């Protein structure tokens, strides 16, 4: 199955000139969604993972389905102010201003081995912040996985400290 | 397995006097998360569902895992401005101000039969708005499922038009 064919291009979102890669068309097709999660499960089933870390919000979709498939726990990395218990946090730069992601301080320990899941590598800021949070808790990051990578944004430059896998590379706007 | 024991009470979140029900402790335990998704899958496996609808963000976690388990597509209901293609929208009241949820206009048709998944029934506003969106697209809502219901907030009063299932009822603050 060619997953890129399941993804819809939406012109001019979120602003003029951007071809937004809309994964909701992939998710809506049971076969394509299952195929994606099966790919993930095969990739990681022998890695000895203890948890799947998913980044809010679309990383929750792939991450939770993978955790369920592997029969291991799921840990959310969330936007600021959403996690109720004690957290650690990282700020990162956006085009205008900054954003913050958080993880519960007790969500992972040095005994954990995880994959970090999101839908997209764009500029890499969110993923870098999420990886740093997981590093700070002492867990072993086996790999960072995203469905799509917008290679022309060079997000991987921020992610050289970790193993990164993108299922689909998109090399132009 | 008694799922309520897997949920952590966090005092004074998001404000003083509230005992927040933190589901991240359930998600983090592979057995408890799997047990929850197995409950869901057994409940719906013979219902002839065509899609699972999940409400951003925590509804994505249970909804996506269920869709994967059932081998059917997943449709997100998202906060305002997040879905890239044409949407329909509903505003609903919050304690202070209002919020908007959206669904892609082409996400469902009258041939679809769905469950709508979220983690929590509190005041019922988000779920009511989500159900109205799915109704507007003509899909058949087989049931609305939430892990937790804060019964003392009477959210079900807003949801009388639909079948509603909550796995765990919490009857006091």
C-alpha cells in the first residue's frame, strides 16, 4: 500500500502558498490506518519497548493505537497546562512566539525504553522539546517515528541526537 | 480489573477544590489500557460500525486504539481551526466564554454508523456539540462512549437524544 496516496493535499492551509498534508483521509480508511499501525508494530515488536510516547494531538492517534497493538502503556506529551499532576516542561520557538510542552514527572524512569510518536516532522521544534523531556526523565529513546517528514524544512537538524524514522518524505512545498 | 483504581485523583486541578480524575495512570499501564480497549471492542464488534469518531484530545487515545482494534476508520472532531479542509462547526458554552468544535464536512455520510468516543462526560457541552455535528452529516450514532462520567454535573441532561455509555460513574467531587 502506498500511504502517500492516502494523504490529501489541502491548498493554502494554514496560510496561502502552503500545501497542507491532511492525514485525516488516511485515518478514515480502516485498511490504510491499520496498515500504518501494522508497519509500526512490526518495526518495534522486538525492540523491548516499555512505553509509547505520543505527542498531542495527532501523535495520540498513532501512538495510542501502537501502544494497544504492542500491549504496552501510553504516555502523553501535552501542551502547556493540560497535565494535572507534577510536570517538567520545555519551551520551543514557533514562527511567531513560543510554545511549551510538558510530561508528567513520574511518567517515565531510567528503566523505560520508548518510541516517541508524532504525525509530522516540520521544523522539528516540538519533537526536539519532547525528546529532551524524555531524556530528562532518564528513559532510553529507541527511536522517534513520524508518518511524514517535510524534508525541505530541515527539522532533522534539530534531532541529530536521536534515531529518527519518517515513513514518508515530502521534499517540496 | 477495577478500572477506577487505575485512575489517579489530583487535588486542586485545574482549580482549588476540584479532584481531577487523571487517566494518564491508566494509560501508562499496558494491561489496564488494553483491558479498556478490549471492553470497548467487545461492546461494539457486532454493531456493524463503519467509523469511530474521537474527540480531541483524550478521545483520540481511546478512539484511535478502538478503531485499530475493530479495523475501521477513525474520524477526529477537533478544536476550532485545526482541520484543514472544509468543515462544519458547533459552538458550545464553557464556564467562561465559549468553545468551538469542528468536523470535516466529508468525514461521514448517511451510510456511516459510528460510536463517538471521549474520556469524560462532565457538563456534556463538548459531547453534545460533537453529536450534533455527526447528526448533521447524517451518520447513525450507535452510541456515545466515555470512560468516566461525573454524574453530579448532570451532563447527561444535554445528551438525552443519544445512547450514552460511561464505564465508570463518579458521583461526588
